[in-house]
C-alpha cells in the first residue's frame, strides 16, 4: 500500500494565541530548514523506496514560502518519489492565497488548497482568535481557488466565548455556500501552554462554552453541513462530491506515512516516531547524518487493537465488530443510539461522533 508524505513547514508570520503546533516566526531559519529537508529526504529515501501517493505540505504556514523557497523545497524532496497526479495539498493562510501564488502552487502539482479561514464573523476571527487576516481576505482566497478550479478545503473553528448555535450555523453556511468541497470544523481548545490557555487560567479571557453549549454547537455542525450536501466522514471533517482528504484518511486508517521536518510524525505500520520540535536541533542532527527524534514507539498487539478502536470510532466507515468483545456495555451503546451495527461494522451516530473518545475508552 503506498504511503503518504507529510512535510512540516514550521514558519508563521505571528503566533496565534490558541496554537499548540510547533510553529516559529524566525523566518531567517528557512534556508537551514530547506537544507535539513534535503538531508532528511536523502537519508529516508532508501528506507522508503516505494513512491508515495499523497503529499501534504502542512504547518505552520506553508503558504508564506516564496516562489524560490518553494522551488528549493521541491528540489529537496526529489530523492523521494511521489506518484504523478497524487493528491497534493498545501495549507494556506487566507492572506497568502493570491491568484498568482495559487497558480504557482498548481504548476508544481498541488491540486488541493486547505485554507485556514477559521470564521467569517469578525468577532470570532479577531476578538476570539486574534487572527491576522480579514473576512475579506477569506473571500479573496476562495475566489482565487474557484477561478483556478482547484479543490478547496476550509478550516473553521467554533466554540468561542458567548457563541450561539445560530451564529455558528451562519458561519458554516458561508463556508458551505462557497466553492469549497471540504470543510474541517474544530472546537476551540486551549492547551495550558498556549497564550489562550494562560489567559483563561488567569481570568483574563472570557470562559469558553461549557459542556451543554459545546454539545449543541457540535450537533449543529453536522446538521448545517448536511443541508448543504456535505457528508461527515470523520468527527471533524466533511466532504461533498466524495472530496475526502485521502492523506488525512491514512492517519485514521493506520496506513503508513513519512513525516519530514521538525516535529513531524511518521508511522510505518508497526512503529511511530516524531522528529525533534526544533529546527536547529533537527537540522544539526541531520548535518551529522543522524536524526533527532522526540520519541520512537514499537506498538504491541494490544496497542494496535486500541488504536484501531480509537481511530475507527472517529470515522463514518466505523470499525469491524470483531474488534470488540460482545458485552452489555456494547449493547447499551447501540440501544442508546451512540453506535449502529451495519454489515458487521460498528459505526458512530452523530451522538457517537460527539463522544468518540469516551466510547473508545469504554469499549477498549
Ligand atoms: S497560523 Fe496556524 S500554525 Fe501558525 S500560529 Fe496560527 S494556528 Fe499556529
């Protein structure tokens, strides 16, 4: 089975207060990062000789790379093969998606743009998320993608302090009525290490919605998008016309993928590992012909079963019922409308999707 190739572009023009990814604003490190990528690709090529069938440039903000940096990036990846015509995604910030830049991405084989619009309501976009782009730039990005006819995914965030289900439905409607064929909708979270996490802990930021409101917002997501022809295929991901993200499906289906760049994760079917979350450390190790890894884990049979259950319960396709021991708990979950049994597969219902992680704990 061909694997997916992920490249982590850790650079951003600023740090969003809720961001928990490895991202930095030291753009002067871009040349060092490209050098590291070339070394990492050359080091991994003999171990991953089969061509990849998805490519995902994620971040960070891959869209801030200049044309010449992008040329250098693709050159760095050249020891690794990617099957021609494979799904190739670039993550982009709305302010970067100009017709010229988007055309340049397409000329390099990119055929899917994933734009972090986050919201079409200025209150959430600026007051809650402190994003650096405008609502107008969201529309400019969408128009640029539509003009090129390229597959477009929009990322949205819900669960802002004081947000009502009606307000969230209105945001979803704007995304669903656009050119996009894929929408990812994530609840706002605030890890303790983030700026938002610290502001919430000190009382400087208004409280995020409680359990009841969060559940309402979650349920509205599926309903509003279904009305516009978007089908949920994963807890937070929706597609119309079958435009699922094949690269991300590899993560949930436990298919192999190689991650390059600082903090990138990889999986070869048996082992998981993650690169160091530091451009300098990651690049220095590669300079010595080594890799700086944050962890390596060889999965046991028991861990593999747990992963299958946890990940399967996030997907509309569900998981084989053979993975779960028959039990009263399982019967209760089916009878109470959290799961359905279809053709020997256990599938989450909308209520089940909302509690997917808790269900996995109960059933594992
Ligand atoms: S643009 Fe994305 S990756 Fe960069 S800081 Fe904001 S949320 Fe994080």
